[in-house]
């Protein structure tokens, strides 16, 4: 939320509406505010079967048909904060982009 400086990175902006108090900010807006949403910070949809088998997907449409329950990033966060579940689907596990070194860089 740009007004509260509380950032929660998600892959699919359509999933912002789940909480009614989140506002989608573009990647350029979050970067301008000093928050970097690298892939390890980007939350995605969780797909669950009746037997609690979990798969992470970029959005609900990407869930396999055998996965009956689709949990938005917001739902996952609420469940984690309330102690119901610790599910936390991310676009990647670690940032794989090295932060640039300040110039000038000396070689040799």
C-alpha cells in the first residue's frame, strides 16, 4: 500500500482485491518507493488437493485441475499470521540477481 508503506509483492495484480485494503502498485512504483520486489519476495497462488498436496502457481488459472483449493497470496498471509497454516508460495526461493557493486570497480 503506497499510503502506509506496507509492501507485499504479488505476481498477479488481480489477487490484490482479496483483502479490500491493498492497492496494487506497479513494479516501478514500488522501486521508486525504495522497495525491491525481487523474485524471492514475490508471492504467488497456492494450489491444494483434498489430501493437502500443495503446488505453487503464478495464478489460479495455472493450477492443475486436480487441485481443488486455490489460495491467494493474501489468504496465505492471513493464515500464516493467525497460525492456521505456514504455507508461503513464492516465485523463487532466493534472489538470483547479484546487487550491482558501486562504481568504480577495480579489476585485477
